[in-house]
C-alpha cells in the first residue's frame, strides 16, 4: 500500500514539473523545479527529491517551430543548428528540370513552401532602410496605408519640385524595382488616392512611362481601393495638374481592360529624330556633282522653298522623271523645275540653276538618314487594367499569363516606336504591395526563362523584399507565383496567327514517332492534368439536403463562388440554388451559364435563372432524351400562357423553324409575392428571351452531323444579342457537361480570331473547364473545336473580308 502511494506521489511530482516548465524564450535563465511546484505534505517516510537545476535552452528559430511531418525522411534532416535549416532552400536559379522537381516537392510537402517564404521574408523583417521622407507630416495624406506600404528613401522615385507647390512636393509613394535582367525596370507604386492623382500623372510624365499595369478594382468590398485617375469618356480631355489626359479607346476582355491614353503638357516641346530616305547617284564623278546633288536635296532658299526627291512616288510610278515637291505645294509634280538657290554670305548672293535630270534604278541608291525636328511632346500610353484580382484571393494562372503576354506585346511595340526614350513600367495595385510583388516576380521570372531558361523565385523574392515593404504579402501569393510559372513551363506557346490555322491542323494530326500520339492528344492530356477539381466544401450549396434532389448527378455540382444565385422569391420551399455554373468568354466575364436539362421539380428554377440574370438567349443543344425525366420546359402553343411555379408565367410570342435550327421568342411575366417587395411597391417588368435549338445533334453522337448548322446557330445568337443586350447566354445540356463545353470554347476562339487575329483553342478549353472540370470531356470534342473554328474562318470570316 505504501509503495503504491509513493508511486502515485512520484507521478504527481513529475506532472507538476512538466506543467510548470519555464518559458523557453528566457535565455540562460536557471529555474529551480522545487520553487515551481508546491507539493502537498505527505507521510514521514517521504523524502523530497533533490533540487534540480535546469538551464533553459535558447530560443528556437521560427523555422524550427514548424510542425514538420517529414523530419525523419531524407528531405529535411534534423539538425540542432537552426541556421542550417536554410540549406534546403534554392541557392541559385533553377533550370526547367530542377524547377519541375522542386514543384513536385513543395506540392507534396507544403511546409517547405512556408519555410521558403519565411526565409525570403527575413530580408524585410531585418531591413533597416530609412523611410524618413515617407513619414514626414506633409506626406501623411499621400500614403493610403502608412503602416503597411511606404517607400524606402534609397530607391524612392523623386519627382521634380513644384516651383509654386507645397513643401515636399517631390514625394510620391513609389519605388524603383529591378528585374532580374535589367535595373530599374519597374516602378512599384501605390494606387492613386484623391490627394495623389496629379502626382501620379507627373510620375508618368517625368519617368517617361508608356505602359501602366493596374492590378486592382476601383471599388471592391464596399471600399474605394484606388481612385479612377483617367477620364470617364472617350475623346474628352481632362487636366490633371499641368498634364492633359485624353482617353482614346477602351478594349474590354474577360479579365482585363486595355486603355489607350494620350497625354500632353501644353507648351512642352521636344526634339525628335526622324528617319528619311533619299536617292544618291551611283558612281559620282566628282565633288562638284556631289555638291550639286546635296544642294538639290537639302538646301533651302530665302522664301522657304525646299526640294527633295520623292522616293515613294518614284517607286509607285516607275517613271524615268524625277518628281520634285515643295513644302508649300505638295500636289505639284513637275518633271523639271528651274529655281534660284540663294546662299547668304556677308549679304552677297550667288545664283545657280538647278537642271532637270533623269532618275532610274540603275543610277541611284537609296540612303537612309536621320533628321532632327522639333515638335510638341504628345505621348500615347497604354494602361492594362486587370480587374479580376481581389485583395484577399489569387486569380487563376491562365488569365494572368494571358494578361502578362498582352502587356509584353504593348511594351515591345512601344520600345519599337520610341526606342531609348521608354522609361520604367509602372505597376500598382491598391497599396503597391502584395499583388504588385506577385506580378513583378512572375514577369521577371518569365523574362529570365525566355532569356536563359532559368527560374529564380526564391532569390528574386528576397530582392523584392529588400526593395519595398510588403511585396508578396502572404504565402498564398507566393504559392500562386510558383503555380503560374509551372503552368507557363508546361503549356508553352499555345497561340498562333489565324492565317496559319489550316497548316497547323494538318501538323497536329501527325503522330509523334516516339510517343505515338498526335498534337491533339498531347494538348488534351496537358489540359486534363492541369485541371483542378473543386472540393466538396467548395460546392457546399449543391450538397445541402434541400438541394440534393435538384442535381441529376451528384458528381456534377457547381462551386459556390461561380454559380448563379436565384434572387426571385417564390416561396419558403424554394432556395437560391440551381445546378448551373458561370463560364467566361473571351471578351466578357460570366458570358455563359451552363446548366443541365431541368427536372419537373426545377422547371420554375430555370425560368427564375433566365429572369433574374437577364438572359436574353437560351441555347438548347439537341433534342431531349425520350424519357419522363426530361420534360419540355417551354410553351409549345403560341399565345398560350403557361405558369411555371407560383411566380412565373411564360407566353410564346413567335417561332421560326429552319432546316436544322428552331427558334422561339417568349415573354416572361413575374408576380411579386414577397411581402417586402409588395410593401415597397416593386413592380416586376416583363422580359423577353429567345430559345435556339439545334436539331442535328443526336444523343448517340459526340458531335453534330452538320458543322455549318452549329456555326450558323452561333451567328444567329450573336445577331440577336446585338439587337437586344449582351446578357449571359444560357447553354442547356441534357447532363450539364456534354456539348456545352464545345459551344462555349468554340465561341471563345471565334471571338479571339475576330478581336486579335489569333487562334488559341488550348486556352479556350482551359478557360471553359476552369469552373466545371467535366466540360470538353473527351478528345473528340477537343478536336471538334478546331474543326468548328476552321469552318468559321474559311466560310464566314474570309467571306466577310472579301466582301
């Protein structure tokens, strides 16, 4: 009994000691365990244990506090020295093979990615760069987030001091940032607020920026994220300080907008070198003849008459006579011109006659020369605004890569036109931190990959953290950088000019000798490999008990972030759920709504979907299966009102039947039954929609029997939308996945051909499968997208151009 009691007391002592263990953060502190535990008095035979002196271990590096589940394997060995944990991090840029292995590793062990990000962030934590100018009282209002993002003094952009401005008018929240290959390639800036709009345009003007990259919405989450610093209307100039800004054009795509803007500073002149071409005779006999030709081309008389040889007219006419134009009379084209040339030298004039002569290709050579002219400094700049990147999430890699490619196209165009005059590219989000840093890291690494075939995410991230506070803000953005670069390395160049479509289709059909697969199969395998399937948690709405019976297939359920919500109140038994998903087009976000054929329980829901989201076009791809579970969900009798649920009444207005296409126009009426809406006096207006059904697509066929009918259907829908409005197009498939992907992907590709003359079926299918991974479910549908586009380009697009 005594032995048992003694063992129990001994166990209690151990427990008390463990629970009163001293704080590990106190370094070199000795604590007596006897003082930490007050033990109850026991019997006489109990002997208290000797006091044990314990020295507390020094504080552990934050990286060692990570709960590594892989401590005991060969990837992350245990090492008592915490600084040696950094030997696992990339020490130098990686080639494609090493980058692929690194991606496999961090995907398998996410803790390694966290460790890498924390190590890269040490530069920011321990940086002691001064921010004195940013913290001045005069600059307080110029910083939207003064505790989060301000520039360091050593690399801040310094504006010219305003002569009549306030003190510290040279300050703007912007920093120079190097790329991997070029110093000061970027300017990372805060999005302009109401106090810095004029300063922002001064920044653009003084730094000679021709491309602006904007990565935030103007208004997001009930908050102004960035002021709109460009004019609202086209061709209406607005003055921002001393700079006149004119919006010339806007080009809207699904995820971003491209704006062309003209800026000028009234009264500001510039000198510019212009390349010109002149004809010089071959085998010039002597210097006198050379001087004679030079005087013909360059000399100017007192009245301002100048003569030059018109090379363009010579090429066009192929005549033997030389045309001589004057600055005053551009339309005159004499074969010979006699004029007096006067040179002033101590008020004396010498006159010589210009004689006419014959010009021919054999007698003259073309010579290019530069002439310096003075003109008003007017610049055309480009703003590329990515408007689908929220501050708390990361976008999909594919649209960011398309956006970055478009940015590079405009940068190359500007460099070609302006040459050495081009300054750094301005990149900004709302605060000039997280999204800006992520984009800079992606762009710099893709530039390095194109130049040297290397990637250096970790090394460049450390440099970014050294350049500006907050660049690459969290682990999600760091992971997004890796995923985007991985997708770029896997996909490669997937676009080509529309003029090469016929040749590309022939090449893609040839099988590879080693893989025994053609290009179609290889592309589709890449797409299938990169397509991410949503989790059950992301599709929680479709898995709720009250919504389970609304799904034909439990495996095909829309993600909550990308499904259309029903807003019309019908009854307490009806929810906001319908098995439908948004799909982006090329020029519009959420351009299509793909849904399954409704069941009897959801007939009213599809009409609620059409009414609530103002869908003026509904595409029905084929006849429904001959089964009771596939009811016709539209009226078949003209001018007969059919009621769908307690709210909606639908009436057929007109119908038209073509050889392989049927169309109906319906008018929808909604009855207001919500007590809140009734008290507010809300009246539901009637709406009109048109149904388009293709009848040459049997159930047992993966593709329609007539390609021309499907292309004609697409054209009919486009003409109808031009007459009404560009609301979302509802695409109805009998199971919610088959056929619908073909329609959306082919439309996407056609818009791209019309807009930019490019073909990129690969990206079109990637975009369509982004929100519903089951779309384009087989190789046949994927190849048919190419066939559809080829038919459209051959029979419709080229025909329109010829006309």
